[in-house]
């Protein structure tokens, strides 16, 4: 299983690198960023879309027509649409989620940004998100883009993952640590 994930990631990285380089040469990184965001949103709201691109049962031509219709509906740039069409013709649409993530990472690196995954017990207000982004920017020296999600099971606090660093200040983690400490005593 790990080997197939590695192969998928490699395939996605090659397509993403090629599209990124073409967009950069054509001064179209802003359009590529919008395309990647639109595709990511489409995959986030439609599990059926993810199922369609991953299905080996759906014919190549049907997948190509579907992805072309989606690209037209989303208003994707010609470069992105052509890349998706090429991926469809080569039966490589199953790597589109990894492809999107790779594209977004390349664009962020080009802009000097890093992404922090933030999980909170309640939705962060705009002021809290801004303050957290500023604090993280001071720590890493780069612009920080927050990818915020909510997990009510945390009870309170935050879990922040920035690169390989994870900071867990959640009440849930503190209670788990206290529970472990109590087990050691008794």
C-alpha cells in the first residue's frame, strides 16, 4: 500500500512540476493558483468527483469528458484544462488530489509562504486567525497561510502543525497527559 502511495505521489509531482513550470514561464501563476483552489474546493465538496477520477471501472473517454466539463464549469485556464485532459488520456486522473496538493505547495513556496494546519475547538475569529498568523510569521520568518479546521472534541485550545513541528495546547491533550500521569501513580 505504501508503495502505491509513493508511486501516485511521484506521478502527481511530475505533472504538477510540468504545469507549474509552464505557468511560471507564461506568467500565469496567479491563474494557476486560482485553478488549484477551485479544483481543491470541487474535490472537497464532491466525494462523487473523487470517486469518478479514482474509478478504474469508468471508461477513459467518459472520465475525459467529465473532467473537461468540470474544467469548463470551474473556468479553469487553458494550461490546467489541457493538463487534466492529458492526465485523462493517460489514465492518470486518480492522482488529481495529490496533484492539487503538490501544485499548491509549489505555488506557496514560490510566494515565500508556508501553510500551517490549525485545528481548534471552535471556529477562529478573523482577529484570532490574524494574530496566530502574525505570531507564526514571527517564528518562521515567512508569510503563514492558515488551513483552519474545527474539532469540537478538543474541548478548548489549538493544535498547530507547521512543517514537521506540531504544537498541541488542547484541553483534550492535557487531560490525556493527566490521565497517563494518574495511571503511573496508582
